[in-house]
C-alpha cells in the first residue's frame, strides 16, 4: 500500500467514523429502536458505498489515474476499518453505559423480528422455539458479539470494496496481464 492510498483511506475512514458517531448518537437519543429498522441499515450501507466509491475515485485521481487493484482496495479497506470500529465502539458505549435499558428494549425488538422471520420461513413450532431459545441467550451488545458483528461487517464491506476496486483499476493492468 502506498502513502497516497493510506492517507486517502484514513481521511475517508475518519469521515465515515464521524458519520457513524453522529448517526448513532442522534438515532439513540431520538429513537433507539431505529437500530432495529432495516431502512436504517440500508441507509448506512448506501453511505458506506458512496464514501467507498469517492475514496477509491479520489485515490485514483491523486495517483494520476494510475490505480492498481491493490491500491484501490487498500484505500477502501482502511476506510471501512476505521469507520466500522468507530461504529461498534459508539454502539458499545451507548447501549452499555449511557442507557442500558435501551439494550433490553432493542434486544426484545430483535427477538420479535427474528420470530417473525422464522414464522415467515414456515418452520415447525418446535424448531421456531429452539431457535428463539438460542436467540434469547444472546446479548447483542456484549463485547464478544460486537466483535463478531465487526468481523462480519468488515467481511461484507470487503466484498463491496473488491468490486469497487475492480471497477476503478486501470484497464492497462488487465491488458498487461493478458500479454
């Protein structure tokens, strides 16, 4: 990873981190149940993808339109690492220290959402109850589960980053490999 990719990724990482901190704090104090709404997640994904495209595009421009796949992906990956870590830390602080009662409310709403999804899958009542018993035992805002969530977010975000870097890389890199 070259210095330009790293600097651009760090800058956009802090922009994404600022977005997540502001969005989480505002949502938490406005209506903490927003964290369980699919629209909130879709909006966050669109922000990440938009910032990711901007990050890779600006990296390419700073490198005089000579972007390799590795440099494009590196800038994107640095961005999502910083942003997603800030997101998980903010959620951990808000739900475990600022107002722990909201943690129970959101856990209950997530259980209701899981139950509705299991019913929609047309499972047997015994299977639904077994899955719900396992889900009740999980604290979604515990450190271990937030780390798992971070890992999953980084994995999903990396897949999008691979695609974005592939789109923005130089076409000359492809023709050089084919010769």
